[in-house]
C-alpha cells in the first residue's frame, strides 16, 4: 500500500511510521510521498534526509479548494492509496475526502469523542479526566469525527501540565499510528455502523 503523509510541523508521528516500516514492524506498505503545507515544517526536512519524496505545497494565501486540488493531484501522481494525516493543521474540503473514500487517517491527541479540536491536553486537564490518550480515526466531513480505528490510553497524573501530558500521549501516538495503519492495510477489518472490527 502506498502511503501519502501530510504534515505541518515537527513530524514525530511521520518519523515513527517511517521507522516502523524500516524496522519491518509495519509491513506491506511504503511512504510514497510526504507533503507539507508550509516550508518550515521540520517533518519535511526529516523526509528529505531520509531520501523520501518530499513536497511543499504552500497553503498560506491560497484558496482552500485550490490548495486541496493541488495536494490531491500530487498524491494521485505518486500513486497514493492511503492518506495519513500526521499533524496536518488543515481541515480537508469535501472534495478531498471524496477523492480518497475511506482512505484518509488522522491521529488526534485525545480519547474521542471527548476533546475534539485544538489545545486538547489542556482541556482534558482542566476538565479533570483521569485518563487521556490518543485516537486514530478515518477522516470524514466533520472534524475529529470519523470511525475510530484504535485508541491508546495514558493515566493523568496529579503533577501533569499540558506539556507533560502531551509528551506522555505522544509516546502512545507513536505506537498507535503504525498499528492502526497495519490494521487498515491488512484488509481484515470492516466498518459495521461506527465500529471498526475484525471482518
Ligand atoms: C500530534 O499530537 C497529533 O496527535 C496531532 O498533532 C500532533 C502532531 O505531532 N494531530 P507531530 O508533528 O507528529 O510530531
């Protein structure tokens, strides 16, 4: 399966996926291209250093439909079959979602449906939850809403700050994303209602 990774920042989830593929713990897939929407994305630099095809398609000042069309065209030109959002700070247009039906994954640093949106570790702490975690889900037209592939949890500690909680969740993200991709490309799972379960 040819993966297309979209990112906007440091790219630690992308790195974890690339590492899992390199180590052979994530099999039957390859990273066909890494695309960032901003030139200063550290993940883009990492991709280039790894010798992976890496492209920047700048979003700033570009109409949303036009930018998405350019990203879709790039993904298609690299033969991408599964789109992996890894810290891609953009909401996809319906046209983008239609171009890759049931083939776009996202990772979110909360246990959805709690704490969708931004700054979610801070929100979780302020709410007082005792467990937090991350969610890998399919992308649909509502933000942080699609069918859940898998989740991993962490305990919230009394001494946590948003930063320490985010760091502990990130460790789980790096496990969760390769595992979720493996599940999706295995073809052994199916969507029943909103449940992603073994076929
Ligand atoms: C992660 O916390 C991810 O859950 C969220 O954005 C962050 C991206 O981090 N969607 P990185 O760029 O993968 O390091």
